[in-house]
C-alpha cells in the first residue's frame, strides 16, 4: 500500500472501511427515500409460480 509500516496500513484500511460504510449507508438512505411505496396490486405474487401457494 505504500505505507511506512504495517501499522500505518492497518489504520488506513480501517479508516477507509469506515468511510466506505458511511457512504454506503447514506446512498441506501437516499434510495429508500426515493422509492415510492408499493401498492398492493404491484406487490410480488405469492407462491413459486405466481398463482399457486407454496
């Protein structure tokens, strides 16, 4: 990674992972807010073939 010590590399990896998680959570929140609630008739059919019960 180009760091002077393994310890420095671990600190960088931890900070990068934490920042990546914050970004992913923020994007997920934006997607959730942007989705329209599904109407009952738009929901996935039940059963494996759509018109049969499991």
